[in-house]
């Protein structure tokens, strides 16, 4: 899945369209500037230390083509605007993944957002359907299939994809057997509909939103399906919205993203005075990494407690991808390389709770596979992997390899949304130049799809996440001003490093 940690396949397009049109009509509720008539009952959030954050639940249809049929639960949270007299409205935080939790995002965001934003917005979070406390799903996978080197389809050391094909089939069959109707209901279209149900329940005529990673695609789909309900939309670290590929394109983007980002790590890993320095010059880091990965392919090191319980070449490659998300994670990769080189002991493995992994994997697979049909020809995947391994050795062919979606037994209930520029000019994209997960070329495609609806601020920085994530005052100021005033830049903005 792009970043680990979605009984409706038969719904007709006509029925879904009718539901969308009805749901897109304005609610009789207050607009920005005043709190609307919320029909939600708020109480303390279990286990949340920030007492400002309150939680509630909202019943939503399992199937929007049958709105009065079975209902599921959506968990929602909020921190009220600090200054009610300045309140502009709701800022909904749309999590990434797909499959990431979002219920505690308001408490996390409140620690970073400037006071001018906290004064004006109710910060609202939610666990998307099937995730966390929102009627969670699980495929009941075997423990070995929860390993990240299984979930991301890393080929064998010789480039073979036979094991990847077997894993993809097994995961698809297990999810189909155990996932139930909620798993089959997961899709980005339904997440957009769920978001609009949140808006209605909050009593808001329009909704501002801050989506990150996959949340940029979900936010763009919401803005396309419900343009009249949007206020100020920030899309941060942007996915390519190509409706013919969707998640398959996002996986493929890791190849370019790693190539763009790895030089930042190499510069850091060769810096004099770095206690985790791995080489004398940046130019030495890449061949050192590739050579170490090849050696670990041939002779993995035992790593008790990890899943799998060894440091193999693919485990190192997977760790590399995760470490490129933020500069603060660079030491994790450097220390693993030093351990592989015999200069350090292996660090203690970090293994998320199995229940969390089961939920994230099921929600992610359900969304990716229900959004669009994936090709199923093993030979085509093998050919693509061979070409990718030669072109981008850092990721060894993984980004174009087979996933469970190739063998998903449920046809998509609806076609993916084609994001367009039809709607109000109220969208701001924020993008790092060297993002390992949602690289710059994909952001340009989303920018082009949105046309005059959007402006984009591009930051000369590396890593995943832009706003308040990398200390770039220029980029942060553009986003903050848009949220506070509603004014977008007259044209796209480029922010220098620093």
C-alpha cells in the first residue's frame, strides 16, 4: 500500500449519481463566521490528554444507494475555535494512507498551528470509515503477511515476482473472505460522501479542509463532488489524480520519489561531525547503500523480534523509503546501515500492534482496490519490474509490482472521480520539490487538473508534508495567510530552501 500505517459492488452508477446530486444540495445551516446548529453530542475523548478535544459519533449509510438501509459509525472529534468572536468555520483535517487514523489529529495540529488559525477554526478530525473507531475492518491476515516487505511488493533478490504474486492472491482472497460488507464499501467516493455527512451534522453550510498525502486526493474528490460546499481547501503533499490508475500510480511514484529524495539523505549521512555518519562524501553513500542491500539479499542478518526476523536487502530498502519521509528519520536508516556493515549492533525492532496493522492494511487495500480495477497479467508485471529495477535500483522494481488489487474479486462499484477545475477558486496546493511518497510531477498533474480553481506553493525542500513540517517560513506563511484571510496568491509561488 502507498503508506501503511478500502455488498456495494453491485450499486449502479445511476443510483450513485442520484445520491451524489441530492447530497450536494446546500444544507439549511449557518455558514462561515458563526457556529451552525450541530446535531452532534460531544463528550471527552477516551485516552486523549488534550482536554480541549471532544469526541462524538455519527451514523452514516453503509451504502449511499440505500441511505435508509444499514448504518455504520463514523468517529469524529473537534477542538473549538479559541476565539468564538473571530470564528470563521470548520477546518476538517483529512488523513492520509488510505487507512490512516484521524481522530486525534486536532490535538496534534493544535500544537503546531499558529494562533491566528486556532482563533478562527474549529479543528475537526475523523477516523475514515473502516478505520480506528469508525466501524473498523480487518482481513484477519497471518502474521507473516503483516510485514512491510510483504505489503509493499518487493521482488526477490533475483527479480522474481513469484512470491509477490502468491502473496497478492492470498491477501485478496483472505480479505474477500473476512472483510465483510464494510470492507466492500470503502472507496474515495464514499469518503467524500462521509465528509459531507460530517459537514451536515456540524451544521455548516461550507467546509474548509486540510488534506495531507492520500488526503489530498480525498480532498480533491470532495471538492469535485461537492464544490458548492467547499470553503478554503489546503492540499498538502499531493497525489496524482489520474483516474485510470489512482493507487497504482501512487505506488509507481515511489520510484521517482526515492531518486529525488535520496541525495538529501546522502548529504546528511556524510556530514562531518554527524555521529551516525556512514561515508566520507555524499557521492559514496548511494553505492554503499546499494552494495549493502545486495549483500543482505545474499546473507540476511538475524534480527530477533522483527517481522520478518532478519535484516534482508528488502528490509533495508523498505526502511530507506520510510526514513526518507522526514529528515528526523535519517538516523534510523543510517544506524541500520551501520549495523548491516558490522559497525553497530542492530537496533531494537519497532513493531506496531497487530490489531493496528490488521486494520490499516484492510482499510488501505479496500480503498485502493475498490477505487479502480488493476491489471491482472503476471507477465506484464514481470516485464515492468525488470525495466524498473534497471532504471531505479534504489527501489528494486517494487513500485510497479503486483498488489492484491490485481486479484480483488469485487469490481469497483463506481468509476473513479475525474478531478476537474469546475467549481469555486478556493484551493491551495502545498508541495515539496523532493517528496519521496508524492513526488513533484504528480502534484503538477493535480494542479493541472484543478486549473483555475487552484494555486500551488512549491517549497525547495525534501520530505513528505509541507505545512508546518519543515520549517520553511515562506511556504508556511502562504498557507497560513490563505486560511486566515481566504486570499490565494495571484499566481503559483516558489519558496527557496530555508
